[in-house]
């Protein structure tokens, strides 16, 4: 696996160099699920003159209950979550060792995500759960997340159509009122220039209004 990560780093470095024209610093972090303990891994790959060091994070060392209490409280208290809260919510199911425990935690996480007020954060968390938990998530839970994401898209479309309708109606009302003011000024004998100055309408448009009187 470390050799595979080395390949990822090399390809990423080449891609970034082609874009930036210099090699940026790249840090490799591996997050191990609760199935893996610190003593079971090696953070370094030594190939003689070259050594690659990998930073490691072990979910087995996280206090699962404390994590859940803190995140759930933050979701219900705050309008917007910190990025750290979102990431911890996404990895929460992987802090359990047994597969059944992970699946139950995924279901709890989905329910909590549904309470997140900010739509972009809710979408991010749902997609994160799909990606991070893809090896253990039940098909019905994955389908539920996809339906929630689809519902979000539908809600966005409905909201846009509603806002467009409001804007169109507002435009029609504004036009009607402005036209009415212009016609009243024309009836009172005001000049075209005066009407244009006080309504913001063009003289050509006002002349058409005058012809319809």
C-alpha cells in the first residue's frame, strides 16, 4: 500500500508542477478506521536513498461517545458548523470496530445530517458519508442518502422557479406603475423630456405611451 501511495504522490506532484511550474509541498495523511491499531502500521517507506514519511491518524484512539455528544450538540445549537465538525461527523461511523456498529452509526449520522441547517454543509456531509463509508454502508442507507441529495436538488429548482416568478411579477408591477406615472404626466401637459427625467423611461418609449392614450 505504501508503494501505491508513493505512486499517487508522484502523479500528483507532476500534475501540480505542470500547472504551477514548481513542486509544492505534499503531505500524506492516512486515516485508519477503528479496525487498525497504531502498532500494526509503518509510517515510513525506506528505499535506500529515498524515504517517504506518512502521517497517521487512528480512529481507534477517538472517544466515540464524546465525539457524538459534541457534534450532535453543535448541529442543534449552531446555524453553521465548523469544517472540523463536518469531517468528524463524516468519519464518526468508522470509529467503531464491528461492521454492525458501523452500520448503526451511519444511520445515526444520516439522521443528524438531516438536521443541519446550511444546505451546502448538509450536501457535503451526505456525500462524505457515501464516500468514506462505501465499504460498510447498507444499500438501503446509500439509497436514502441519494434520495436526500436528489430532494435537495429538486428543492433548489423549485426555489429558483419561485424566485424567478417573484422577480418577473415585481418587474411587471414596477413597469405598470412607471407607465401609469408617465401617462399622468403626459395628460397634465408635461414635456417628453420632463417625463423622461422623472421616470427614467426613454423618450422613444414615452412617445409610444403617448400614442396609446
